[in-house]
């Protein structure tokens, strides 16, 4: 529920949409180095890794810099090829995650320029990185990341737009369009939070599910992963996220009348393909919960339940589609009597 303000606070002061300007000291001071990077390597864990995956789409779309995203928890244990022409972006809510710290150390040893995206001012990761940008979300109250995810995406979007403008890989009109669309997001998130009642009803229907599949395409593939992680973390229901098109390469075998499938099917990029994925699920009697764009007709006819999100440009849809998935996990967890703020076995910052 804090997300409209958290997102607004994160861009306020940095985004002068009426003037077509983005001010980010950490990026401004190193603009040429970041813009000329051979590649950007993003590292993080859990939800922060998912924010990195969204950023991969944004950076490649807007700034045309090749991006790789890796779990910090794996990256730290291998011998990656990194040079001084690489930029490594480390993302962390707490700023204390040991795996991410170790990845930063390794990247610095190899000579890369290491940039941090953190929530917590003065945290270990913000000190260890060479430059950075804070989200203005403040620390998460609970263990599971929620507002951290949307504000990390906000920061990374601003960064990609800035780099795109500097490199000339995004047109001035597209740049302005994105800034204006970003400025409209907090109100849309606030509106979306009003679908809480519908989501609570869906939660009541599926609270006893043993498994759940999440599907998304393009910018919303990482959101599918994040939706599944939220359900696992706070409800202890087994859930997996996949790119929608990957379903036919294996997970489809799991679909029967017992299986809820959450499909993000916003009316953007390859929507028709997602509609045909939904038809495949329906013909196997899976239960379909779909996140759609307001006014959608096609998916509504097929799905068992729909949650509508307001219209926005494609690159910003994750900021909206994430919200109902967080609420769904929250309501299921509450209905099951779980402690949503302190899930079992999870620590706020994983420092070992
Ligand atoms: C990473 C993370 C969180 C998750 C849980 C455990 O933390 O995996 O995404 O919700 O709290 O840690 P961070 O590096 O983003 O603080």
C-alpha cells in the first residue's frame, strides 16, 4: 500500500518530466563510462534478481547495451569473464546480502565499474560500490520485498532512459513519452490497489492449492517469477514462474483441473500469443487467473478470473502487474494463518 508514494518519492527530484530531464548524480558523474560499457552485468538475489531481469529488457530496449543478469549467489562462486569495460550493477533491498557483497568484491577485483541500487542509505553494499542510486522506498517492514521491487525498477528505468538519451538510442519523443508515463504510475498503482476485494475472493478460492504456475511474456516474464516467489515466500505454496512460451516445453504436463495458472496477459507485445497460451491451458482444464489491461475482451472470455490493470506503455507494465500478484500472495497467506511479515526460515537480510 505504500507503493504509490514509494515510487513517487523515488523519482521525485530526479525526474523533471516537464523539462525532459533526469538527474541522477551517480549516473551523471559516470555517464560516459556506463554508456560505453561493453556490457552491463546485473547481480542480485531473490526479488532483487527479478528487478535485474526487468532491467535487462529496459536497458537493451532503451540504451542498446548488452545486458546479462546473474544470481549473485552463483556468480560469486565461479570464475566469470569480466573486464574493466564492463559495468556491474548490484541490486539489493537491504544492502547487506552476503552473496551480493561477495559478487561486488569479485567484480571489483576484476576491474569492473560497480554501481549499486539499494534501499538503505549507508548500508554495506552502498559503501562497497563505486557509485549508485538509492530507491526512496525506505526499509521493508516485512521480510519479503514488495515496494523494494517496484522502486528498484523505477530507478533502473530512469537510468536506462538517461543512458538511451545520452547515446541517442531513444528518440526525444519516446523519451518524453516514457517520462510522462512514469509520472502517471503512482496514481495507477493507487487505483489498482482498489481491486483488493476481487483479489481476496480469488485468494479464498485457491488458498488450498498445493502448486501454482505463473506465466508472463517479455517485460512480464520476470514479474511471473516474482509472483511465484512471493507465493512461495509467504504462503509456502509451491509455485514456479515461466516465460509463457516455455510452458509447452515441459510445464504443460502439470496442467489439470487442480492447477491454478496465473497468466499476465496485458494488451502489449505478443498479446495474441499469450491468448493462445491461455487457450492451451483451458483445453487442459487448468484454472486461469489472468492479469489483463482494462477493457480486455478476449482473455475475459477464457479466464476463470481476471484482474484489470490500467493502461500504460509496455516497459512500465511490471510496475502495475506486480501489485495484484503481491496482493494475491498476501491474502492467501493471511487466509492460511501465516505470518506474512516474518515467514518461517527467511531472514530480512541474508548475511551468511
Ligand atoms: C534478497 C532477498 C529478498 C527476499 C528475502 C531474502 O535481499 O532474496 O529478495 O525477499 O528477504 O533476501 P536483498 O539483497 O534485496 O536485500
